[in-house]
């Protein structure tokens, strides 16, 4: 599947005295502000079992590209970690459909293999554990595409590396496709993305495909 995604943002705000003063300081006109547009675009090929990683500096438009790619995928075929709600009255093992051994495998892939954690309620987990539990729930879903913004950003970097490697193996084993976004580049060696999308503050995204 080949996708071309693009999102443009026009400058739209009230022309106040302070705005005019700033324009004078920087030597720009208010007309040039109104004509200015920020564009985030990307042309990308996606295959089953691909791990796609969108990275770049903060504010470059990584989240914008991820959302535009997500919109291009039928809703019934995708899961976004941010959209997974956590139950308040069930244990982790009871939140995942399927038999016990399958559920344990999903939790283990997400780095949750301590018995007391597995038998806890999501509300009692740390923020990092909640993130990993959402990942385990995404693993268990039937959807083909899993999206995650700020991927592993709230995890310590050793755990982030372990989870990244687990995702790579999970994708190759199951055929699920992962589209992830984060500014961290320390996990690249463990994540081994099939497609690396580098988004700078200006210009279109650079798309790099893994050589096979």
C-alpha cells in the first residue's frame, strides 16, 4: 500500500498591536503572515509486518504525519494506544480476551510478567506500566495496524529498548504493522524499523526504507 498524506496549516489569528509590533521587529508584513502556510507531507509505502518509525525534533510535525496516516487506514483495521481505555474493576489478566496463556504472552511481550502486576487493576499501575498495558491490549486486538504517538517516551531508556525489540519480533511473527512516532533515536537499533520517516522543522519528510 502506498500513501500520500499532506496537512497544511494556515496562519489564522487576530492582527493585534502586539502582532504588528513583532512583525516590525522581524521585518515581516501582516500580509505575509496571512499568506504563510505550514505543510507536513509524506509519501510512504506500507507492507504487512512493517515497523514504521516517525522521528525528528520537537514541533517538527511527527504527530501530524502519524494522524494523517492513521486517517488513511479504515477505522476497523487500526488501533491507537491513546484510544485504549483502561478498566477500573478488572485485573490485567481479565482485561485481555482469550485464554490465560495467550493473555500472559501479550502481557510478557509488553514487559509485564510479574504476577502481582498481572493480578493488579490498571488504576493501580504506574504511568509506565499503564503505557505497557495499553500496548499489551493492542497486541491482543484483531486490528492489522497499531499506532502509537510519543512511543515509549515515558519509559526509562532500557525498558524502551526492550519493548522496541519486542515490537519488532511481534510484528514479524504476527504480520501486524506498527506506525510509531517519537523524538527519541536511542531505540533505533532495537526497533529496527523497516521504514524510517525523518521530519525536520522545514520541508517534506525524508523516508528511508531498510535494505533487504
